C-alpha cells in the first residue's frame, strides 16, 4: 500500500474536492491511499512552505510562493516528470494565466487545479428592494456605497490586491520599473480612490476577507453588492447559504477603463521529499484533468482551474452562470511577481495599505515606504 499525505486550506472550495478526488482515485487505484489534512486559510498562509513540504507529499499552494519554494528546492519541478503533451494541454486550457502563474525560473511547480480573481457579486432581491441597479461605473459604485449597500473585503492582503487593481486602471502596471512599485502620483491616486470607497462602507470591512464578505451578503440583508472580492462559486449554488448570490464582471472608470483585478487561485504541487513520486504524479494528473475538473471536482465544491469546466453548460447551470459571467475577468487578471522574497514584500506592503486606510499613515508616506521596500529587495 502506498500512502500519500496532502495539506490544503479549510474551506469547502479548498478541502472537499481534494477529499472527494482522493477517495475516487483510491477506488480506481486500490494500492494508493491519499489522505488530506486542512488548516485555516491564515494558518496555511503562515506556515513556511518548506515546513509543509517536510510533512506532506502533496500541497495546495498559491502562486506567489513559487519563487520561495524554488529557491529552497522543496517542490518537484513537474516539467521534469510530466509529459510535454499533458503540460501543453494544461497551458492551452488555462483560465487566464492560472497555469502560467506556477511557472517560475524555467520550471512548472504546480498544476492550476483552482482558478480565482476578484469579481463582483450581489443580491438581486436586495437591489430590487432598494430600487437600485447594478453599478457599471466607479461613480455609480460610489453612489451605491453612499446608500450603505456596498461591502468590500479590506483586510491587509485584499487591500493590497485592490491597490494593484486601481494602479492598473490608472495606467501603470505595478513592478514594471526596477526603481519603484508604482510612481508616487499613481500610488497616491490609487490609495485615495480606495479610501474614498471604503469610507462610504461599513468600517467592519477592514476586518473582513472575501469569505466573510460573501457570507455577509449571503446570510444577512444588510448589504446588497460587493464590487471586487475573490470569487467563490459556492455562493452561487443552491443550498450552500441562506441566499444565492449572482456574480459578474468589475465596474469601469467613468473614462471607460475597465478594472483589472489581481489573479489568485490555487495549485497542486508535490513535495521534493515525496517517496512515491509516480503515484503522486498520477493523482495530480487525475485531479487536473478536464473530466475530473468539470465533474467530481466541481460537484464536491471545487472551483476548477481547467477551462473546460468554466465553459461547461451543466457546470454553469448549477451555479447560475458564475463561470461564464466571470471568465472574462479571469482572462484579463493581473499576474503578481513570484520571485523569492515577494511574499515578505507583500506582507509588509499590505500592512502599509491597511495603515493608510485606517488613517494611521499618509498616502505619500505609504507609497514612499512601499517603494523603499521594493528597492531594498532589488538590492538584495
């Protein structure tokens, strides 16, 4: 008997599809037993990937950690083990740049089994009750927020992702220059826009992540619309929460510029310490394959990373068109850096944005410190 141990994050979307696929895979391959353990999203993020790779054979990871993992040799470079044909099919069927997000330093470190980016979500019944319509522009969003109907996730990491989004919409791609993350003018303007919106919303937004935000919309009648939070198709499915949410694209600036959110998602990786590599590879291929992704993986609460699932008629029917309605947003999502050291920068930069939003730091000082951190990282 071959035993493989995996670690993932403790949400329906992150845990149940791994358990379901492990069970079915073991039925198809009786000599291989796959078991999954879950941690909270915060616990999973806080644990160093090298520590997890010491304890587990299979890891569900986020793409910004690829550089850190590659520098320490803790994951298998999958391109050295999987066929070029399989990887080419994964690339061709990627949702946006999800597959590419796990490619770093010339190697593929994970398979994009889950795809996500901030999208909009809403309660049609509450909008109708309020006599409101879906906002299409930034000004319309501010108007709706002024009526107390808008909630956004604004913990540090999500505020940083939204900062990147607004910088892009203002015409400047973050990290495009070696000398700064963004220019002072763009950074200050982006922070100002984010705070203008947040000041119109419930102050509790500063303590909510995307899951808490979608839960708020789905379980209470206090808020009707979220303009950008990492999408969870679970909330578009019957029986998951008290109320079903509808999902869609992002608003545009009044000038017509469409907002472009920051890519998330999760990938399935193999520890370099795994003693049963062939079995682990077979399981990864099974989970990432089109058939599993659009059936068992989705059926058990997963949010697939394979394009076939996002285009599948039956999949969309069962979640009120979540995937069809948000696919364009995924396809245009911004890909963060993945170099060794980025995670440390991201943690520090998120804290700076959060401090500004709470009124503890000026916008200019926040941008200056963020750029100083970036230059220090480049020098290192």
